[in-house]
C-alpha cells in the first residue's frame, strides 16, 4: 500500500506563501459587533513569535529549509512540538498557506523523527507502546476490554464482531478503552446502542490503534503500519461480517480515518461500501428519523466545546492544483459542511430540560482544550493549564456542565477543571443522551 | 531563495541579566525565536536580533533600558511586526523588545471620547471594546492583530482620515520610557495623572516620539481620541477612465468635507488579489475606482450628504470627464468598509497571488501631484512586470494625502524581491522629487529622504536624537542619519 504523506520539501511552496501578517494570531470577526479573542494555545502560553500560530510555524519551516534551524538544538525540537495543531490559526489565514498549515507543522515533526531527535521523550514512549501493544497507553490487550465489565455484569454483553456479524462496527479507540476517566464515553455509547437496538459489535482485544497519535507527533512509519492494518481489517469485516458502517465516539480516530487514511493509494478500494461516522452523526440521523426519543428531563445548564478534530480539522479546502482556475496552488475556498458544529448542538437542544448556553469561542473559532497534537503526552502540565483557560470560559457562561464529543477533550478538560477548582463538570454528549433515554 | 540572516554573537552574561530583569520565561537568545523576528513581509533583508525579551510592566522596560544604555546594546521595540517598512528588523542586532503582552485597554472614557491603551492592544481588541460604547477609531487596512499604538505613533493611516485626520493626530497623551530609562509623560496626563484628553495647549512634546520609527523611546501608554459611530453609512462609488478625471472628482468632493474616507484605487488594487506579475487591464474596465464613505447620524443628514455628492458628480460630468457612478467590486468594497478586516491586512487582497512579500512607496503627497506621479509610477512598475496598484486618499480638510503603490512580490525568490525593491525605491525617488514624503520608511527610503533634506533639518534631527538617546541604542540605523 502506497501512502501519499508530504515531506517538508513538498510543502515548501506553501509555507513561503505565508505573508507573516499575523492575522492568524487571534480569532476575529467583523460582526458587528466586532469579536476578537486569542486562538493560539502555544502563543497564549509562551508568547514569543515562533510559538505563535501559523506565522511562527512558517518561520520554523523556513529556518529548517534554509539550514538555519536544526533539531540538534533541543530547545528548537521542543518548540516544534509545543503546538496543539488545533488549526485555530488556520481558520484565520486568508492566503494560499491556509489549507496546508497543520500539514506543514506535522511535516516538520516528521523531519524531527527522521533525524532521530523527535518526538519528545514522553511521546517516544507512546509510539513505542504502539509498537509493543498496538495502543499508545502501554496497556496489555486484555485491558482494552475493561470498559465492557459493567455490560458483562449486567448480562448485556457487547457483541464481538470477530465472531458475530453486525452492520455497525463500534470502533472504540484507545483513549476510551484505556483512560479510566474517558471510559465513560464508550460505555455511554454502547448503552445507547443497546437501548436503541442497534446491531453493533466491537473488535475487542483485537482492536488496533487508529494511528492518530503517531501521525500527530510525526511518526509516519508507525502510523502507516497501524493504518494499513486497520484498512485491511475494515475490508475483511465488510466482506465477511457484513459491516457497512464504522461508528466512533473518538474525535481523534474519526479525524484519522476520515482525513489521514485517505492518503492511502488503496483507500477507496479498501473502504468500498463502508461509511465512517462519528457517533453524533449516527445518532443525529436516528433523531431525525424519530428513532431517538428522549423521555427523561435533564435540568442542566450546559455549554458545548467544539473539539478541533470534529470541527475545523474537517474543513475541506479547494485548492487550484493545476492553475486552471486562479493559479497553481491557489487556495480557492473552504467548505465547512463536514464539520460537526450543528449536529451536537441540535441533539443537546432536543434533550428535555437542558438549558443551552454558548461560550465566546465556538465552532471554527473554538479554543482548543490544549490536549491535541501530542501535547497532552509531551507537555502534560501546559495541557492542563490551557484546559483551565477553556473551563474558565465555560464558567463565564454560568453553565454547570461542559459537553463535548471527544475523549481527549473530555479527559483534558476534566484535568483543567480540577486544576482551577471549578465546579463545572465534563460530559460526553453520549452521556447526556444515555441519561435522557428511557431505560 | 531569499537571503538567510547572518548569525550574531550571543553573550550568556547578557542573556542571564535579561532573564533577571524580564523574568526567566520572558528573555531568550534561542536561535529559533530570534529567527522568527528576523524578517517581515517587506523587501528588507532578514537580520537577527541577538536577544528577544517580552515586557509585562513599565518598570521592566525602565530597567531594561537602563541596562541596555549602560551596555550600549541596541533595543528594537516590537508589537505585532506588521509594518511593511522593515521597522522592527534590527539593523545592528541587539535586544528585540516584544511588547504584545502589554495589551490592556486601561480606560475608555465614553463621555470625553478618549481611550488609554498599552502598546500591545490590537485593532481587533480595541474595536470590540469601543463598539460596546458605540465608539470607533480610524481602523487601518492592516491585520486585526496589528497594534493601534504602533500605527498611531508611526503616522499610520486609518479609515477616518478625511474626517478626523491621521491616526497620529488622534494622540491625546503619552507615557514613554526614554532610552536612558527615565519615565516621562507628555500631554494632559503629564499634569494630572488621570487626564489623558489632550496634548494641547502644552508644548507638543508628543512630536518627540511620533514618526521617529521607534528611535526615541518606548511608548508604554497612549491616549487616543475616539468617536461615535453614526448609524447611517453610505458609500459613494464612482469610476473614471484616467487618473486626471479621478483627481478632479476627489478634489471637488473633498472641498465639502462630507467623507470619513475619500479614496481612489487603480484597477489593479481593486482586484482581490493584486495581479502578480503585471497583467493588462481589460480594455472595457475603468482604470480608477473611488469609494467615499460617509456616516450620518440621521436620515436627513445622510440625504444632505447625498445631495452634495450628486451635485459634485453632475459638475464633473459637465466638465466632460469620464466619471461614471458605478459599482465597486464587492469583496474589495467589503474589505475597505468593514474594518478591521481579515481580507485586507496585507494578506488576501495584497499578497495572495504573489506570495509572502509586500512593500510600498507609501507617501504623503500633494494632491495636485498625484496624477503626474501615478503616470510615471505606472510606466516604471509595468517595466518591472509589477502591477501599478495605486491608492490615493484625501486627508482632512486639505488637498494632500496618501499616494501609495502596494507592490506584492514572491519573497521566496531573491531575484523577484530585488526586482520589487528596485522598482519601489525608484518610485519613491519620483515621488520625493514631486514633494511627497514617505511614511514608515525602510532604510532605503530614509537614505533618499536625507539626500534631499535641508541641512538644518538633519542637524536638528541628530541633535534631538542625541539628546534623547545619547548612546544611539533605540532602533539604531532606521533614520539613515
């Protein structure tokens, strides 16, 4: 299987399209009223240009390409990894660099890994764990099933798709499976599916990491290994177990399968007949079809945090690759229709009793929780501190609950709430849905 | 490929001291950080600072300046780095002082109509805060993240030029740290601590810090006049086939002083983005477009302004000019009436097609010289395969104003950058010889200004600089003295 993963050299033209204007530094909307807020977690924390947004990353990329900056310098290596790759800066940029910003950042990291210097030490453990255990959490395979214990106890076991056919594969993801706090997410998802009678199964101990974390920290080889394995598994499940839909509650897995797996030369062939959905998309369909009916009231004041991976990372950019429309490599337009902005909000608002309030920074201008791009592993303290800033923003709305659709955000924001001793509690949207459904 | 900045000497003793003054996290000599400050969007060649520091308090800046003055180390003030004159690129290394953490809006006085801000306050930030009081400022066509203070003290242009004057004319008071570390105040705040309403009737000492390109001190607080937002906007848009006819219209309309912004742009600048390299204008397209923003408090006032404008249009048509009432290209109009804007800001409309680079001969030029200068610029720029993307804006109550050509170029290519630089410097010489003066000038421009300057002016300039900055540490070299 061939993979079309760009090198920094391939992207040189694009990071030279950055004008260094700094528009990327803050979220801005003319309105009226005008709206301006910080959008870059690294810039907010570290302040110096270079750390700041896509302008700074273009400087780093130029420095690498002209030989001024090398990964022998541990401070520089660290700076390249001190970015959540959240895409907040990308949302502001107006020039041809825009569609390629996260790619440039990750390409620098791939250079760092290729040089032997990257990723950061804690991230190296993560990648080694993937090699050893097929997950980044150093968890033995059998532990992957721990989250299913309540189902066994309740004598409502979850189907193992390796042995029993099902139309829906619930791809759990490593964070939901191994992270004690985030286990609430797959548990709520599975309970909802059972309540609704969805014919679904899981891969159980044989589930392999989606590869998102490896890709985010620049280890393209490890990503390719697990992604190739998963594409082959998906194809087999479709052919032999009747899987037509892959559903995941993990924003990272969803982003990887939707946006990273398509870099495979055989993606279309391997995924023929299979639809990939985030749980929210799947449940929203059922809501519209009248099959998802809420009965219980949740008298909660709720705000919603848009994860980067289910939001602006799903932007589809139109680039004039052959120069027939504008000029070669011109950024033409952006299509936000695949970003999951409205669906979670519509579901939240449909839950009886819920009072919904918005934070200032939402949708494309959502402020990253601070956990993405390998930061939660590489710079745990900063990730928690940044999450505290987001929690503070949530508190300013008067909400008691912050809801999201990503186990990474769920975990990191929970840490952030603890850090600032906030009373706000984190919930995955599946937890609200589960609670609002009849038993 | 564009030039790689040359390595500089870093002294660990200096780094240590800077960390003591600014705080451990606010001072660095790391190469990758210095590299990120070594260039901007202009043709000015990249140069590395030796150290970068971030200030959080006035006291830190004072201590830094005392130390730098003692050690005779250059200090380059920096807010957002969005100027297009290379003003924050160090000519002689030194300490780059990043002020963007000092971003508090200290006060908005909605009754007296002024605001007091720190240097890191951005246009976007202030626009939001002022809007809550239904107030506004002269937002430039720069990025929303650009600094209000830096724009104002460097005689930046804003969208209310024709009504209230340049942004530097809006300055009401200042607090400044001198290159020797003393804290000074000019304007009413010098007499009463909390009074920031006016630089008059005291001696206009604010002139010591305006237009000096960061060469005389660090402005740590700035008072600026702010104005109510009239609810009725009307934009008058016309086109002409030639610059002479457009000048005639602007001259006529400006006599009535009804516009907040009276601007004309050549066809090339009306495109989003500016064509790069030069592309011929379609024969049927007019060569000049004008937008004139008027804001009125009542419908009747708006109608009165419309009446005046219609009278001017009739008069111009009777003269037999090519003036037509026309539609301004939609996105370009939005970019110039919805400020601050991400569409402009030296990005999408300016550089998108060329890639990374933008510079200008940006000048204050007598209006009666606009047409002859434009005609020469056009020929010269086309000769360099560059679009003559020129703007003319009339200032408040006078017949002079901004004449500038926004020249994008491909910064990845050293040859294309040099081609643009040469053309721009040649354009500047033409304008200087017609009585124009460049604002926010890169050193290449400073040299041309000084060649033509009265010896007494240069002597005075040197003497004032020497008085305020005896060791020539404040952004040295930028005045090309």
